[in-house]
C-alpha cells in the first residue's frame, strides 16, 4: 500500500480537496478516478519529455506507468478560480525519488474536470 503524507490542510476548499484526491489516485494507480477527472480534450505537458493530447492518449500513457509508487508526500496544494497547483515528492518501489510540481487548468471555475495539466518532474538524490 502506498504511504500518503499531506503537509497542507485543504480546509473547506473543494478544489484543493479534489487536487489532493487526484494526486493520491495517481500514487495508487486509481486510473478510473483519474480518467473520470479529465476532459475528453485534455492536454498533459510533461515538461522536457512529452505532450499528451486527448483522453485516449492520456489513458495509454497511464497504462505505460508500470512502476509502483511506495510513497507520496504532498507539500502544498493551491487553487484559485480555474487554476490549481500541487507539489511534493514521490518515492518509487525501486528507491528512486522525484520532486514534482503540477499545474492544473480546470474546465471552469466551478468545474472539477481537468482541461490541462503541466508537470515538472526532477529526479532527486535525497
């Protein structure tokens, strides 16, 4: 089971709670939750690596992710209007660690579907 640590209190912010749940779903490979949370025309830009466009391409990318995440540590979650962000560290089963920062654009200020996602991922030694 994936260990989850969250430093931030999402309080009464539904969008911040959603971003937290989305990140936990990624860590636990809950692909149904993830796919239910994105628009059909989603764009996922993994900076310096690739750009994934559309729900089907997003689904295929998820299926390629075979490595198990042993822990997720969310440091901060922010949201304002149609935008949100989260950053933290993931540790893989093989011991590798990655710092990440994800920036979200939602379909509307009140909508909970992700229209665009930009991810910055850096392998770290500590």
